[in-house]
C-alpha cells in the first residue's frame, strides 16, 4: 500500500466553493443571468494568466450598463468564497499526522495575491496557481511545475480536484488522485 506523504488540493470547489450565483449575491446583492454570461465568458483566459485582471474587468464593464454592480463583483469576489468545512477539518487532521499539503489551482492572479485571506491556506507547505505561471490544469506541465518547485516524488502524492479531466491528467503524470464531490470518507479510505 502506498504511503502518500503529500496531499495536493484544488482550491475552487474543494477547499472553498466557487459558485458564481453565491458570489454575485454576496457582492452585488442579486443574481443576473446576463451579467453572469459577461463575467464568465472568457474566465479561462483569466485563470491562464493570458489577460490582465484590469483589462478583463474593463472589457466586461463595456458590455453592460450595470457598471457599479460589476465593479462591486470584481472588487470583492475573491474574498467571498465559502470555505468547505469538511475538507478544512480534514486538512488540520492531515497536518497533525505530518502530511505535507499543497494547493494546485486554476485561478486568476488577483486570487493568488489574496489567497492568504483564507485562514486554511496557513496549513499548506506550498501552492501553485495557474494565472501567474500561465499554465492551467489539465495541461500536464502545471503538475510537473508543482513537482519540480517543491521537489516532490510523484508516487508520494495524492491529488483532489472537482474535475475528472484534471485528475486524469495528474494520473498521466504519475500522481494518483480522486475527484472530490462531497465523498470525503471514500477519499480517506483511498489515502489510508
């Protein structure tokens, strides 16, 4: 049985929930389907670091007359993710067991710059966010980047992500993993 020394977590929808409707409610006070389309239209380019945050925001503002509300969203969403209580409790247990913890997340640079706002990040030994290195999951190079940056042995790593394609890419790099969909007990059994 493999002894996983390093547990790697995605941020969005694993450590905390990236739910655009909730984020709109928290920042603007309402959900608007048209604004949601504008906000999310090219979000992958933000995650990949292929567009500057201010430029993305400006492009969105030009597409709507609800500029005040869009500004509210863009100035706060990254501080409004709801943390995943069951995963956060487990992270504390893993840390007490001596496991090394890492974050591997597709996220805009603005999120990376503010990630320490989330108290749970203090438990981690390192993090790689896609925006600042212009590599995003499931590109295998981002997994290699994490392994090299922290000198990790892939066979000692276990990765949790909410997307099957990201787990598949990790496995192709030699990193075992599981898709997280509120199935923590099953994942714990896999790791033990």
